[in-house]
C-alpha cells in the first residue's frame, strides 16, 4: 500500500491508503521525490472535474526508478528521472510526424490516469528523461512547466534587440522571463499583479523599470510611456482572459506577434475594436500548446535540461512554498483561495514551509 491524494469527484479529494501500482509492460515504477501543483490542477479538483474517477492528480514530477516492468531495460532502476506527462498513442498522424504533444488520442498523467500526488507512480519508459547529477531533483519536477515556457518562446523568431512583453507572471510567465533573459533578450517587459512576482523577476536579472504592476498602472499607457510610444514586437499572453488578450493586441506594434499561452479561464471572444487592430496592424496570432518531447536532444525538454545542467537557469527561485505529501492540500487551498501570494507550490521529500 501507499499514501496518495485521491480525487473522487469535484471538490472531493482525500488523503488515503491505496494500492501501490505495479508497472505493466513497457512501464517503470517511480518513487516520487517532488511534485508541483499546476494551476490547471485547481479547477480540475475543485470546479471542472477530471476525465475519470477515482484519480490521483499531479503531472509535474520527478523521482527515482524503483523497478521495471516487462520489456524495460533494468538499467533504469535506481536512476533519477523527470517525466513527460503526456502519453501519446504513437499511431495518429501527429505522432507519425513526431509532434507527440499534438497526439489525437493521448493519455495524461494526473488528469486521465493516475499521477504524482502519491508516494509512487507507474509511467511508460518512453516518457522518462534521465537527470544528470548536476540537476537537483526538486528542480526536475519543474521540467514540465519550464518546457511549456520554452515551447512558447520557440514558437516565434525575433531578434535580440526587439521589445518583448510577457502578460501574466504566474509560473509559466515567470519561466518565460527566466529563459528570455538567459537567451540574451534585454528588452523584456513583464506585467504582473503581485509584489512577489516583481521580486522574483528581479532575481532573474530584470530591471525594475521593465516591470509593470497592473494593479497600479494602466497597462497600455505605462508601456507606451516606457517605450517612447512604440509597441511590442512580441507579446506572450500567459493569463487566458479576454481582457488580457485585448491588452496583448493593444500592446502590439505593426506586424507584431501575439502568442496565446494561457489556458482559457472562460469563453473567449474578441471585441470588434480588438479584431480591427489585428487587421489594421497586420498582426500574427500564434497558439502554443504543451511542449515537444522527441527524445533526440533538440526538443524543448532537452533544451531545458541542458540549461539546468549548466547552471544557466535557476527554477528554484520561483518556489514559494515547499510541503510534504500529507500537507499538499494546504497548497491546493492556498492556490484555490489565494490567501497568500505564491508562485510555485511544490511537494518535496525534505520540505520546509516558507
């Protein structure tokens, strides 16, 4: 048996004893070392529900391989790993082209099958990525959101001297700033609503003059004032709300690129005015989803892992709360009720509540 947080229905999650999973053919059993609570976990648990019940949530995880199932090389046993949470079918048109993140018949840890809010989880060998010794295992639990940020960043080509705006400084927006700064982009402007967000952005090398608190400023007026009246060449919308999508379009310069990153919080609709701006500015609108995982060293996950292994990025800076497994509901409630400022809430083996 093992301990796990089990979702039995909307707003019905319990910490209980469940059977320890047995790895099937092509699978390994992982002892979970660290797991993050994703923003998408909160509506899944408390509002919208999941694809199946009972379900163990959690898709941002790292751990150590404890044992291997049939047709899995035993050399995995004892290795520290990160886990790509999307389980592709390997048969559809997108999988055949190696766009596994766009699989038409995918499974997914923590939303369609059991995930990492547990002591152990069983996952396909194909979804593993081995961690170099230089990569700390708690940082590896953030490989998935970091790869999502990198995927968005790599969707557009832009010169290093262009102006870039990131709207929304949650985990993905924060990681976007981190990777943009690491890549050498100087003119990165961030729009957030918490002092904690400003503080962490400064740790990534952003100057205070590039950060706009949307609670204190008119977004468009602030940006035009700080850019001598010019718009942004690339805007990453990391919130998923109508008003921030309209802001992104308003901030764009002629021939600008708007990258829609945030999961929609509700039905989305452009106003007539916003639609006219798309037309008259000749804007390009990009969608971005998930991250590439092709296992050949050129995908988003290996991009992130290389930066991590060389100490070029520091995702631990975004961790605001560290919890043990039995305390994980505290983090869920914190994110649901927003009782305190937070960025990344994570469960790890050696924890301390910050």
